C-alpha cells in the first residue's frame, strides 16, 4: 500500500491509502535506491525480487522480475556499491524447524548457535 496524509497535527488530518503494486504472492523485504526512483520488493512465496520505477507522484511501474533460487527475505540497497543484497532462506521448512527448536531450547535455558544451511 501507498499511504499519504495531510500535513496537519490536527485530529481531522486525513490519510489515504491505495495499492502501490500488484503481482506478488507475498511481499516481504523492501529496499529503495538512494535517489528514491527505484523500489525493490521480495516476493517470499514466488521466489522473485521485483524492481519498480517510482514516479514523482509515487506510482510504481514494474521494470523487472528477478527469479531467485531460494526464498528471498529482507533486502538492503548498498549506496557505496550500488548492489542489492538479498537475505534468503534455502529451505523454509528447515528454517522453521530450527527456529522452533531454538525457541524451545531457550525456554529451558539452553543456547543454540550456528547458521542455517
């Protein structure tokens, strides 16, 4: 969603929201280029990262779909290099089971360490 609001501190300030982009099954991570003209959005279930062009009025137009092998999660745009970093999970089921095991271990005062494959 894209929401705008009036520039008022009063209680009658208005907010308007509209659909900014469609096409993804589940948008998750979002990153914006430094000039705010490109918006990147990860589609967790679709295994795709979208690139949108953003107009001066805030309207998004799809420019590209970049399929990724793993489940894309958070995104970060690095200004220095101009690179988009995609956090991902290789296997959603294994990740869920590990997070669940870590939570259970923590409840019993046990520390679990190590990354996900």
